[in-house]
């Protein structure tokens, strides 16, 4: 099966922070993949803009090195590289001053689609937006892409939205969350709304509970100073896990159209019930023989910042009445894996007697191996009576669709959606603010109580209290696989 490549119109893409870590690791190698796939027209350009005092040839050398280092084996020694590099330009620019802006204005072609990727600290968003406007580089058709964090609480998120809206309409602002660009996340919507099999069962009558896990094996490492000001709640729950929760729980939109989808996601966030202290566990990883503790990584021996969060919440509407949603995320855990598990209720009456682990489970794996499995109960082969076992129906994409249908990485897809003007997979301003409105009281509560995160072993799945959170409900966390 060969994927159909949909071309885009000619464009100029300006990457502010074009020499930075995110640009080198993800954005530029991803754009090269789209170039190889035939999605980047030969007259389009990528313009790097940063403080680094280099010229366009220096930028091309930097991009060549980034592709060699971070592009993976599929991008090595490609014949298309010289042609791709020829479409790159660079401007040394001062985000807070006027240096470089006239040169950038002379490069950007307004007659084409033009987009501006703010791959910089959020404190610079307002400066960039203001100077783009002052130097007449943008117009009503221009688009800007902004990276998280979108504020650190409701107040700062509102201020950031207000700053951007001074210069751009909501339809021009693309708040990027790379989790929404993953193929499996989009397939979640296809599975739910494109198959008669699942949607009739997608409610409190048939679903026992839902688990969302995002586990990482790495610590905070070189991000320790930043991370100690945010923590897992701000860094992961308020955005990534919240978005996954919305896609699992939202009502079917009237059509697959950006604002219709985002309207339904917003309704989910506004229906989330508050989380009580006993329904939440915060943790902080300890040192092991090979790795430092969180406090060592953060260089803060008294830090109360969490590297792990597990919580239980409910959605106050008819579809999900009484169905608990369990969320957990953490650093230095057993495996690197992201999974959404929809656990169905057991059958009302088993004619075969008790069945061990008899619940049907629809598991959506987001990383590292994207795919969907459905656990079903069958008879174990062989004589000796009716012995029942659970087996997965495996829909791993690489196996089901073949290597030729390999999905683009999240950043590749999302950048192409920006060029197309499709905001379906991007967060709207009111959605971001609603997420903070739910999250802020949780953070304020533990700060008021001076809660100290529970220690957990490096290489574990979090504090024992997180397992107790499930055991109190006669449930247990699934064993996610990397």
C-alpha cells in the first residue's frame, strides 16, 4: 500500500530560533523528509532567523550537520540533499531590536503562503509578533506557529493570548502540540467515528474505565532548571494528556472541520470534575547506581517539584457518568511508552464461569510503536474443556500497512497542516485557557498544603501510592510496553 502524497502550495516558512535545538532535532530533518516525499515545491523556501552571526551558507552547513546527526538512517546520503539546501536562506535577527528585520522583509514573499514558526522562548512571542507587524512582513493571510508552554497558569495564558491577538486573528495562530500530530492519535478518531463497531459502545454502559499513560525513561537532564519551575503537571498533564483525554471523550463533531472538532474538545475540558487530594499522587525519582536523583538533576536539594503525576478524574456528562479516567506520566520510569487503554466492562453473565483478565481492552499505542490492539477472549486451543484466554487483535501500522505506508513524524504533518491552513490538530485559545482553569486549582492546592512528592525508584512505574490509587477501586494499571 503506497501513501498518497498531497502537495502544498508554494510557501515561505520562517523559523525563528532556526539554529536552536528543536529546529535541528525535529523541524529541519522533518522538512527534508517532506521535500524527499515531493511535498515541498521547488520554489518554496525555508528561512532561518536567529541571533547566530552566520550567513546562508553557514546555515546550510548547520542544517546538513543536523540532518546527519538527528535525521536517522532514512535521511543519510540522500541525493536530494543539495537541492533541499539550495532552498534555505538565513537572516541574523534581533528579536527585541531592529537588526535584521528589513532583510527579512525583503526575503518574505507575500504573494505566497507565508508562515512564521516561533521556535523560541515564550517571552519572545510578543516581541516577534510586534516586529513582524511593524516591518509590514505579515498580512491577513500569514500564519504563526507557537510552541508550548502556553503560559504557566491561567493568568499568563490569557496574557499570552491577548498579546498574540493584538497582531493576529485566532485563525492565524497555530498552537502546536506534537502529540496531536501522531498517526495513532488521528487514527483514534477514525476508529471511533468511522466504524459502526465502536461508537455505540463508547459510553458508561459498556466502558469500565480509561487509562492514559505517558512514561519516559529519561530524567530531566539538561532541562533541570526549566523543569523545576514547571513539573509534570504543567509540562505534560495540562497539554499532552489533556489533549488525549479530549479526543477519547469528546462527542462526535458535526463534521471533520477544525472548529467543529475543537468545540467538542472544549466541552470535555469544561465538563472535567475537580480532583480531590486523595485522587492524585505526585512523585519524584530517586537516584540509582547509574543515574542522579531528580533533585540532583534540578540542582535544587529541597525541590518539591514533581517528576511524576497520577490522578483520577471524571467527566460530568451523560456519556461518561461514573466512568473514571486515570492519567499518569513520569520521568525515569521502566519503559518509554505512551498508551491510551479503553477498558470495557466484563460481560454481565459468563456461561463459562470466572475468566481471568476477561475484560476487552482497546489499547492505542502512541509510541514507540504506533498501533492499536483489541484484547478479545477466545478458547485456548487443545482438548480438555473450555479454557479461555485473552489474545490481542494486533493492528500495528508498520505490519498492517507495510513499510511503504510509513507515517510522517508528528512535526512533519503539523507543519504541512500549517501550510495548508488546517487548524484541526492545533489548540484554540479558549481551549488552552480552559485547561489551565482546571489545572490551576490542583497546583494551588498542593502548594497550599506544602505537599512533598513521594519518592520512587528509577526504573519503576512511579510511587507505590499511584498503584494504591487504582487498588482502592479494585483496578490496576496496565503494563505498558515500549
